[in-house]
């Protein structure tokens, strides 16, 4: 007769394989119902999009994380966090300022212009407003989107 060790007796119990009757075939334990409700991790596309509500605390957290990435030189990650900050608080002028600076570093002038424009709309008399205006003008000139220079010689101007 074969002697059974304690592990050979306890293992089937722990796995839910023991049936109650000595001669019966072991039964597998059923999965708990919560397992059937889990979504496969590969099915991210099935999850609903993030909805944003005004949350200045979360916006500040995103800004701080963005600052961390910016200092490390991970400008794409920083831009992503700054964008998140603007979604949590769409009146967060500092987040738009930092987003614009980051887009400049990433060589995305159109996105930088958009962010500077939003910053100027939120804080037209702020400390950085002149600098923002200069940067917008410089980028627009480099893109060739500014109207003709200062003489008022714009198309459609009457002389």
C-alpha cells in the first residue's frame, strides 16, 4: 500500500478537486461568477472613452507629472500630460503655456500656436502674454501664415 503525504491530501482540497466520496472521480471547482464578468485586457477598444469633468486637483497632478517628464527630456510624454491637464480644467492657463512650449520642442508649430492662442485667450495680461504673442508671431512667420508685414498691404485693403 502506498503511503500518502500531507501534501497529496491537502493539494486536491486546496484546488477544489476533492469530491466527498472516496471512489468518485475528482470534480473541478467552478469558477466564481466574478471571473466571467471580467473583460479581456486585449479588448481595450471596447472600453468607453474617458469622460472629463472639471477637476482642478487632477489637472494640477497631471501638470506636475508633465513637468517631471519635461525635465527628463521626454517631451511627448510631457505634452500628453499637459493635454490631460487641459482636459480636466479647460481654463488652466499654465497648462496651455507648458503645452505650447513642449510642442515647440517637439517641432509641432501648429499645435504650439493653438496652445499659445488658448493661453492668450485665458490670460491676456499675464506675465508671459507678451512672450506668447512674440512666439506665435515668429512661428506664424516661419509657417508663412501671417498677413503681409505692417504697411496694411493686406489683400482686400482699400487704398
